[in-house]
């Protein structure tokens, strides 16, 4: 039961969302226990591999170049640094590493080749690898899959109706296309939204309805509470009530019984009691580690204490699917062969030049010619 047929219309979902809170939590907890081990919570670490300078205008995002948020535009992180961070995440109990890039879309360039290498290496460490890099073509999705990517995160964020109030530089169907490309490549889909951006309850239901309409809904659905960052158009948004987060988690849990619901951004403002109710209501995953992409998140130690108090245990990797195989990337391999060929040709040219006693032509600057003329007068 990927989607719950009892709640596959806007009306029934809205009715569910508005149920008396404890009834809603009880129904969600019941469904959760039928499909998942309620003591297990997946810990996924986020790593911003390319921070800031993004060309998009997502009103919530501190990484959009056009907003003054104090986030600098960095270059892509090196593969070595990624491995260091992945090791740290693994040692702290994370079973998944999600690498994020502040890109509108992936471009077929050297940076993408490096991301492919990161995916290959992190997968070989026995971690589930997830990426969130913006829009993807069919071929790019296939390359990522071939490298060993387990999941791809691409959020619809809100309802189609509310989307244009939040983002103007791309359209809802662009996001849907990428999700289709990811699905087509056989990668697990992670897609969810943000609440607390000023949207109506109808828009939260609209977001869930977008997933309801898919042949295959996402395997994981992150529910983010807006982190209102100074400098973004949403900086003045009032913090959302914890009850609304619990309602959204519970409704998502009931509507998509087999998906993993991730209690995502916004946990620093939630008490252990509130988070406990979210786990009770079916949240089965969190982002772990003291940083999301650019904003704070509870420290590993705090979460470890919370797990002890609530009797939760970190979920092991690859419980819901096999570890993907890592294959050589054809494009990178071709580039390597070409580079090797060029190196050899250069070497041969150098050796020939020495053999033939070749004297390189020396070019003079206009100024030095004038100088010589002056001197000879
Ligand atoms: N650039 C890529 C993209 O937009 O898909 C990947 C990175 S982007 C930061 C990933 C997701 O983070 C967004 O889709 C959004 O749901 C979430 N996000 C960004 N800023 C946020 C904020 N201030 N509060 C909550 N969630 C946020
Ligand atoms: C998701 O749904 N939430 C994460 C992850 N997917 C990429 C991102 C949250 C970002 C919060 C703002 C920041 O730290 O920059
Ligand atoms: Fe760019 Fe992604 Fe942030 Fe939008 S959410 S501004 S696409 S990094």
C-alpha cells in the first residue's frame, strides 16, 4: 500500500489533517507500526558540497545570490574533504550522506565529474548516498545511478498554486520532470516540502496531493519547517506552531504508509517532547549533525541523548533496498584516455624537438623592438 486509498482526494486528506490532534497522532502511530519499526530512526547527514551564489530566487533560501544573507559563494568541495566529512558522519551513526549543491541545474562539466567521483567513493564506504543538485536531465540521472547513487532529493516545496508566490525562476513542472528523470533511472526519490512560508493548509494538502497523483510516490518525504533567514524575503515569517508540524508529519505518514517521513529543517526550535510526538506520529528519519546546509541543526550529542530518552535506535543503511553497485563512468574514463593521449603527444613533441636541435621562436614585445631601435640609432 504505497498510498492510502482512504485519503486520496483533497477533501479526505484535509479532513484527516484537521482531525482532533491526538486522534490524528494515534491513527498515524497505528499505520506507522504496521509498516515500519517504530524504534528505528534513520540518521542522514547533510553536507553542502557547493555553497551559495545560486541563480534562483527561492524566497526561503539563504543561498540565492540575489539575497544579502551573509552566505558566501564557494567553489565545489574537494573529493578528499567529502570523504573526511563522510567518515565523520558514519562514525557518528549516520547511515546516509546527502550532498547538496546550490545549483539551479546540473551542468555537464568537470564539477559534475567530481560529484560522480564523490558518489562512487561514498557509496564504497557503505553509506547510502543522496544528492540534491537541482534539476537533472535523464542522462545525468543515469550517470549518478551508475556511480552508486541511492537517492535524489528534489522538493516540490508546496502546492502548485502557491509555488509561484515563492519562486519565479522555474516552474512546478520543471521539478516534476526532474523527479521523473530520477525515477526513470531507478534512483530512490526523496521529495517533500516546507511549511511555515505563509501558505494555507490547503497548500500543504496540495503538496501531498501532487505526490498522491504519482504512479510511484517518493520513498522519502522530508517535512521542513521554514528556517527564516535574515536577508531572505521570508525573514519576517513567524515561527510555525509545533502542533502544525506534528499534524503535517502525521498526515503524511497516514497518506503514504510505506514512505519514510523525515522530520527535517527546523528541529533546533523543537523540544524533545515535540520531536517525540513527531516520532510517535510516524517520523522515521532526521538530518543529523550540527549543520543543515548553511543553518544550525542539533548537535550529534544532543540527538544521541534524545534517542536515549525516547528509546530510539539509529537505522542501519540499506534496510529498504540493496546497496547500489558502483560502475566506472564512461565519460570520465574517455576523458582520462584523452588526457593520457595528449600527455604522450606532448612528451613525444618535446623529445623530437630536443632530437632535432629545435630552437623555439622568441617573440618580442612592441616595446622591446622600439627599445632596440632607439639603442641602434
Ligand atoms: N539547489 C537544489 C534545489 O533547490 O533542489 C538543492 C539544494 S536546496 C537548498 C534543497 C531544499 O532545501 C529546498 O528545496 C528547500 O526545500 C530546502 N530549504 C532551503 N532553504 C530552506 C529554509 N530556509 N528552510 C527550510 N528548508 C529550506
Ligand atoms: C530537505 O528537504 N531539507 C534539507 C535537504 N532536503 C537538502 C535542506 C534544508 C536546508 C535548510 C536551510 C539551510 O541550511 O541552508
Ligand atoms: Fe538555489 Fe536550491 Fe536555494 Fe533555490 S533552494 S536558491 S535552487 S540552492
